[in-house]
């Protein structure tokens, strides 16, 4: 991901490429059109990225928006991203982190259709089959509305 794909003012990341986790190569075109789009990021993440970007500008005279987010000018493969994550989250995969993100949002009441879009799922069935158990309490609360 290049810095030009991050809008720090609007707290959005543009998703235009994907990584094939089997070959560790960047695919120039995703296998489906659904992965292309925007993903919102929280303000504190934008603040951290803004600070990192300024530090990179200060440290590297050739730094620009075409520079890669985590590797400067040098291309890196998925393993280069996975290694630091494994040091921090030694018992978890990138998929586990994605699942935790989605489960947290579902538990906080995020609409399942919004969750589908955030996860870039091609269809709602994938999201429902994976996360519907988290919405059990929401369904029970919905029926309690009929008691009033």
C-alpha cells in the first residue's frame, strides 16, 4: 500500500490491490471487484499515520506519496508484513486479527450489511454465515420491543 492510498483528512484507506497469501505476491487486480473500495479508519490511527508520514518526510529526502506505507521505496511481500505481526501477535494470524475486528464491530451493534462492506465480502451470505451468532443478543432484544 502506498501513502497515496490513504486519505488522512477523511480517515479512509483506498483498497485497490490485494495480496495473494499463498504466493505472497501483490495482485494488480483482485479476483472479484468487491475488494476495491474504501475502508474507514479511526481518528487515532490517522493521527499515528500522520506522525509516521511526517517522520519519514523528515528522515528521507526521496520520500513521497508513492512510497510504500511499511517499506519506503522497497517492495515487500506478504511475509514482510506477517513477520512483525507475528512478533507482536505470536499466537494469532492476520485472519485472526480481521475476525477480531469484525467480531468487535458486530458485538457493538454494527449493522451486518455495513460489516459486509467493511470486510469487502462479495455477498452477504459470507458475512451472515461467519458472524450471525454474534447477533443473537440483538435478535433477542428486537423481540423484547414487542413487549412494549
